[in-house]
DNA sequence: CTTATTTATCGTATTATTGCGATCAATTTT
DNA sequence: AAAATTGATCGCAATAATACGATAAATAAG
C-alpha cells in the first residue's frame, strides 16, 4: 500500500515515527552528524561531503526541514543549514523516553 | 529510485538508519511500546490492539525481527514476541550518542 | 482423523521514497 | 548588462514500503 493510516494512531506515535524518519536514511544520518558537529553548515559543503547529486541532497534537506529538525537560513546565494535545537531535543526526549522505558524482561 | 546507495556510507550510518526504521512507522512504534511495557511477552494480542489486518501486523513484526529489535519465540501454535534487549540497548546508545553530540550552536 | 486456532507467506494493488539530469530563480561577480 | 554561483524544483524512472485478502503451515483440541 503505502497508505499509512496515521489517523489510527496517537499523535505521539505518529510524531515519533516522523522524527525517526529523519534518521532512517544513511544520507540523512550523515547530514545530521555533520550539522550536529558543525562540520558543515552551507548546503554546498554538504553536497561535497556526500556521494550524492546536488538535487538529491537538496531533497533530503527538504525532508529534514519538513520534519523540523533542521533550519535553513538564507544567506544569498547560499543557504546555511543547522540543527533546529528545539526539535532536536524533542527527538532526544522522545527516543530517550521510549528507549528507557523498557521493563527488563526475560521473556517466555 | 529507491536505490539506496548503502555502500557509500559507513556501516555505522547504515546501521543507525536501519535501527531508525524500526521506529519510522506508527504501527511499529505502537508494537515496540507495547512490548517494552510488558513484562510478559505478547502473542496474538498485538493484532487485537492494532487497527490493522493480521497479515499487515505480521509483516511489521517480520521487519522488526529483521532489524533484530524483537525476538519471536515459538510456542505453538502461538508466537511470543518480546524486545531483544541487546539490540534495544544498541539503539538506545546509537541514538543517545548522536543526539547528545550536538555542539550547541546558533549557526550562521 | 477432523476441525479449530494461530501465525506466516503469497499475490497484488497502491503509495512513498530515492535518485538524478535539466532547468529555474536569486544573487553576486565581472 | 552578462556571466557565474548557489540552491530549489520539476519531471521522470525505479525500487521500497504499506496494506490486505486468500491461503498455507503447524499444532492443539475434539
């Protein structure tokens, strides 16, 4: 399908799934790693570091912006990308809360 | 495309992306939440709790098993699912390391 | 042995994602 | 003004993911 029935889940579940998508592709992981460590900021630098075409990198950046985890500040003709800290922290807490919630269990 | 060029990224980046996929769908988030919060394993209860067909739930479980984050212990004719703690902790550390690595930055 | 129960898998349809060349838009440089 | 630079967007192609009905497989129950 591809028809994700988001309306059938809680907002929290849907949001966490969306945040996870930011990390669900190696190229986006690489971008987020670079931005978190301030190795790059300008779009062109990201393109140089990644083994992907400029159009493809731009699409990944667009997706990360949609999720909100990065910002893009225009500094013509460049665009400077950086981590959007509030959303970064939202992800940190959302993943942390779930991953720390495991009730240790030797199952079955 | 859909052709993810995994060979062009580091193993670490590819693995984190794969772990993120476990959380990148609301249904899988719901499954993981249920398993993490139960001391006992859950079997067919998952299908009852989710607004999805049995075949669809089974596919999500298969994907989670592929990633390794859950185990399925056969107890015929049932299968008892639970969190696979080593991989769960791998995810906890992988996300934690990255999300805690942010060099606070008002960029640009 | 037959039937019921439970889960996996197959086949299929549909939508989403990924990728890139080409082009556009905005701005800077010459 | 013309050319160069930078990044976004369009259009297309191909693969991946999502969903479900139908069916298979395995075992328990009768």
